[in-house]
C-alpha cells in the first residue's frame, strides 16, 4: 500500500485509554493515524510503544474545547490529508452529585464532550462533503441512555451529543457520510478512579477490545452504516 492509498483516521483524546488503544489498532491495520489531545508527551509515548512494531502515528496536539484550536488543527490536517474517519473520543468526567459539581467542572465536561465533538464535526464536514464520503464515530456512553447518579453533567453531554448526531446522520446520508455512535459501558481506563479500576478490573471491558470493534466498523462495506452499538461488560453496569 502506498502512502497515498492509506486511509486517514483522526482520533481525538488519543493520549490514553480507548483513544490510545484505537490509535494503535488503526495503525496496525495500515491506516494513517493522526492523534490529538492536550498532553503532547503522552501522545509521543504512543510512538514509543509502537516502535517495536515499526509503525507510527502522526501527532497533532489539539484541545477540542477550543473552537479556534479545532479550526487550526483541521486546517493543518486537511492541507495534506483526506480525512476518511473522525473519531470523537475526547472526554472528561467527574463522579460527583450535581450539588457538588463546580461551575468550572460542568463547563469543562460540556465544552469537551459535547461542544468539542460538535466543533470537530463542524470543521471536518465541508471536507468530507467535498470528498463525497467519510465516517464520523462518536464515543458516547451507556449514560446517554441510562440514568446513573453522580454523572449529571456527563450524562447531559452524552445525551446531547446523541441527539445532535442522530439528526446529523439523517442529514448526511445523501453525502455518503456515515455517523456511528458507540455507547460503551465500564471500560478500564484512567477515566475511572484508581480504587475502582483495581477492585473491578475483572468486570470491566478493556480499551484494546473496543479498539478492535472500531476498526471492524470502519472496515465494513461501503453500502451500509452501523448506526449505534451499545456494548457493556457481560456482568452489566458497575
Ligand atoms: N472508560 C469508560 O468506562 C467509558 C465508558 C463509556 C464511554 N467512555 C468515553 O470514552 C472516551 C475516552 O475515555 P477513556 O475512558 O479512554 O478515558 P481517558 O483515558 O481519561 O481518556 C480521555 C482522553 O480525552 C482526552 N481529553 C480530555 N479533554 C480533552 C480536550 N479538551 N481536548 C482534547 N482531548 C481531551 C485526554 O487527553 P489529554 O488529557 O491529553 O487532553 C485523554 O486522551 C470518553 O469520551 C469517555 O466519555 C468511557
């Protein structure tokens, strides 16, 4: 495969957890992977981890909560790449009752999970429409459909993005752009407090298994779209 034939996948929030595993798995599949997040040193660690496999990803730091930063990043990426797939994965959370969430925490969650994803979508859309194809995969959560206490702002962000992207999917069918929503349950990543990861590790899904699911969805036939997948640990929610 020449560099020109490689499919290009842009993953936000790729410095740890699900995003990092997805970056590594897409790179193994032969895709050109562009990784973004705020922590550059953690993004660089992906290439250290991939070195023995003789593959690498391209690092493009971006804070998705900043629309200016997203505009600048998409401009830079599309100067030399055709984005085949955007994976909106960047996300933050707190595990607190609503009355204890500070206004800043609420702003951070909504600005990153909801507006951040909308900013990236808005910027890649003209590019994908011009290309006549594309895929947008959004990493939502089971909390987009089910009520969990101590996650009010997080649920609002994921439910909001579920609504936005369900409308978007219908608008983009005529442009041959697929909108895919993934609603995962508990996955063992740094998003969870250390004590929970240690005590519930066996029950939690692993980010590398979700990464394989994402690659499988991306490689599906051109004429069909996986619209929504809910995936949770076999024992249920934590
Ligand atoms: N773990 C679970 O159980 C679970 C379940 C359902 C859904 N999810 C969703 O999966 C996604 C990935 O989370 P994870 O579990 O893999 O947690 P994680 O390891 O904490 O990863 C979150 C990623 O988002 C990035 N990020 C946070 N704020 C950002 C911003 N403003 N701009 C750009 N990147 C930002 C972080 O990188 P930087 O700090 O370097 O910016 C990090 O790479 C999230 O959307 C989360 O809601 C997770």
